[in-house]
């Protein structure tokens, strides 16, 4: 059963209907540089409470979890 999350307008524009976004888009959503996100992920295995999925050499970040992070509900 799908989970529906209300996205902030800026995040909805960035995601454009996708379930996952690339690192530069994640950075734009949370106000961090992509390189900072990659460094934190490399050092800890998570970046700001989110764990991406890896496809090839790309990190894909879940939009629903970004929305939760922005609203303060992330663990």
C-alpha cells in the first residue's frame, strides 16, 4: 500500500513527481552543498539522517524521507 506524504512546495518542484532525487537536488532541498552531503555519507553511511540507495555510481535520496526531515519528523 503506497504511503502518501505532503511535500513542501519547493521539494515538490525539485522532485517533479519522482520518488528519489540525486545528491545535488537533495543538497538544494536542505541547503547543503552536494560535496558536503557526499563527505558526510562517506564518513558515516548516512547523511543528515537519510540513507540513500546506490545505483551505479549515483546516490538516490528518498523524497518522502527528505520531506520528513524538513518537517522535523525524521529520526
